[in-house]
């Protein structure tokens, strides 16, 4: 197994040969590829399609957990938010895909939507397997502004996945997630890496092919999305979810000792950066990588080291 896998001394044992193969992909066209070109579009679409993992949630083997592990897992105040987030994401992505006329791009984004829907099914099976009670799910109507909803979902995943990579590895190291559960969830976490890799390349391609007079308005829309995402996460941190309902805001402070390796904020950010780089490393180097959240994380590290 390749030494480029995430933390080979810890994570490689939980990655099947099929998963390892899907983490390494190179576009067949040699030489430089111009960002925004038709070949660039083909490259990021083929990356998503060719690295699809065909696992089925219905046949995932949910391991039997020891009572203390089960208690820790079921006590995490994240399951309602996680299930609803995937439910909203899948309909948002699919709605945008249905507006597209380009067959390859539409196929790739439909694949993205199907994987988001599959994540929701995986989480639903998990909570059912371990007796986790969820609040009644809301309806997930198709968004009226399809492109806005697609971009909002993509930028949101760029934030959430970056931190999920580090927290997942930390939970594995600490034993909070037992080995069998880590092995079951590993493909789901890697799928999120593929999604944000696809999204940032779509953003660059889309902006490059946009008429110059539309670009200022597009920049305003992106800035508005980032403002809303930051505001939403501050609300969650205060214990309020996106719909204004009270939530337990102590998830990270109260569970850091058991969820992770007793990491302080600096160590956690460093781990997130390592995991982000590792999960992206196997894909064609000509694909753009997410930069904004890692850049902000590195800036935060400099502040924390002072």
C-alpha cells in the first residue's frame, strides 16, 4: 500500500485496497492543462466519476460496540445536524444538476448529489443501528435559486470537511471511534474530500468562462455566502442551529478529551492541515486544491504561536 496514504501508521489499516485505489487518480491527457479550458472541465468531472466508490449503505456492517463506547457515541449532540445537513445538501446539488445542459458536467454533479444522499442513508442506518433518537426531520424542498444553493453547499463543505478530516483522525487515535467503525466511515470521509476538490475546480472553471461584466456580481454573491456561512457557524457555536433551534454548544469543548487526543487548538488545526493535504495528495496535481480555509487555518496557527 502506498506510503502517501493518510497517516500510514494509524489510518492505512482501515483503508481497503479498493478505497486505496480510488484515492489515486491521474487524468489521461498529458501536459499542462489551462484552468477554465474544456480539458480542465473534463479533468475535474472525470476525477469525480472515475473515483466513485460503489459501496451500498444497506450492506455496511455496523460493529457491535462496548457499552461505554456506545454511550459516548450516542451522547454526541451532532446526529440531528448531520442527517439534516446531508438531506439539504443532496436536494440542493441535484436541483442544480438538473439545470445543466452539458452532459458530462451534469452527470458529475448528479453523482455528487447521489453521494450526498447516500451519506444521509449511512447516517440514518447508524442512528438506527445504535438506537440514537433523532428529532423529526424537516422537509427538504428543492431550492428556488439552484445555483446559489449549489454554491452555498460547496463552500459550506469546504469549511466543514476541513475540520472533519482532523476530528475524524483524532477520534480514531484516541479510540473514541473503535477500529471497525473507523473502517466503515472512512469511505464517507474521503468522499467529502473528492466533493470539495471537484467544487473548487468547478468554481475556477465557471468564473473563467463567465463574461467579464458578470464577475463583480458573482464576487458579491460569493462574499455573501461566506458571510452567511460564518454567521451560521457562530450561531451553532452559541447553541442555535440554522433554523433558530437551541442546540448543545459544548460539543467540542466538552468532548475534546474523549473525542480526540486531548489536542489543544493549535494541535487540532495542525492535524486538520495534515489530513487535508493527505486526503488530496493522490489526485492529479494539475487539479486545483482548496486554499481559503487552509490559508485561514495557517494564519490562525501563527496567531496561536505568538
